[in-house]
C-alpha cells in the first residue's frame, strides 16, 4: 500500500488512519531521506527514541532496551513522527517533527468523562440476610447431624473425642461454617479445626532440602526411562513428617493461613467459650510436598 501511494507524509497518514489493532513501525522514505515512525493510538506496542547527546551522539529507535547508560523516551501515540537524515546527527535531531493523524476511529476519544458518578447505595434487606443465614445454618446442621456418634467406643473416664473436623484457613467461609457447627454439636464435644501449612524454605533463608533435590532428579530420570520403554525403578519414598506435640518453631510454618487461623481461633473462643476448639496443625515439610507422594501428614494438636 505504501509503495503504491505517493510515498509522502500525506499518503502515510491516510494509510495509518485505516489501520486497526496494535502496531509500531519505522519507515524510511529513500527519495527524501526522511524517517517516519509511530505506534498505535492505544499504545499497545512499545517504541523508544534516543536523541543524540554529547556522551551518546547517535539516534536510536527500538522497541525495548536493556542499556541503562542510554536514556530513552517512549514515543507519544498522538501522531506520526518524522526526522530528516540529511546533515549531521545533531541536525537530524533538530528536524524532529510530529504530525497529527488523519481522522480515524480514535478521534472520538479526544474528550474523556472525568467525573465520577455518585455512588448508588443499595438498601440492605435484613430479611434477605436472615434468610441466607438460615439456609446456610440448615445446610450445616443436615451434614453435622449425620455424623455417627462415638460414645460407645469411648470409655466414660476418657475425654470426649471430636467427631467433626473443619478444614480451617481462618477465612470468612471456614470461620462461619465452624461457628454454625457449634450450634448443632453437643457442648461437651470438642471440634477440630484442621489448619494446613506448607513449609517454604525461601522464608527461612535456607537452601532446598537435599532429599527434595535428589527426588526431583530421580523423577526426571524415571520419566526419560519411561519414554524409552524401560522399566523405571520405584522412586524413593518421601520422608514422613516428624510428629511432635510441641508447636512448630516460629517462622517455620507461619504461612498466611496459619496466622489467620490462629486469629480466628481466638475469635471463636470468645464467641463460643463453652466449646473446646482443637487447633490441629497439619504441617507439611518442604521435602514431603516436593516428593512423588506424601504418605501421611503430621497432626500437631493445640488445644
């Protein structure tokens, strides 16, 4: 299209006014030794310009750059730029001009509505809220009520064992479910709050466990052998988590779900002081989470 046109700026402006979508270009008109460059009106493509300076006496155009010593500026999307290549590099820089585009589909965007409409307050329906809570409470009750009783298996001299466990992250969902479950479980029975924490060695500032690295290499080796049709040896079993009654060391499993879970545990203890809440820490060491399979998870119970 450019070759069939006159090759001047007017033809180029007309062609660009018909373009849609993202673009960035640099076009040299050899007869006039004029370099044209521009990018799409929405700025979806990058185009950088470096004008000559005493320290860097060159004219540069590129889409991206990693050179920190060269200062670039991003080309504006408001028009078509041109520069004459006749004369010295500094004379070329002085000839830099910007010409507005012809009328295009983007001209209607010259004015923007900068006013923020007033916030429309939606009236809160107390009836709808109560109906939602009632339905959710009934849903929890129907599931809790179907849990078999374990009274026959536990001597009267022993402490009651929790029949119900809630996967508890400390978020609004699990907290509400635990709170509603309290309504439908006998007061003398505890409720387990299962909180999962995955160890992250980056938070501890230590390298990855050597066992995890060995397991990763073994998995890659087995995968290659399976592709060749060879029998792959069984991968070494992932180490079992260490089970301890002591709380994990500070920082070891202080992941967001663990911290929010502890915060909401205090809230449940305040709202339901009659209930014994067992905060069960499911601690998953890094080497177990990276292994081929986790045989079991350690349950550290805080009451």
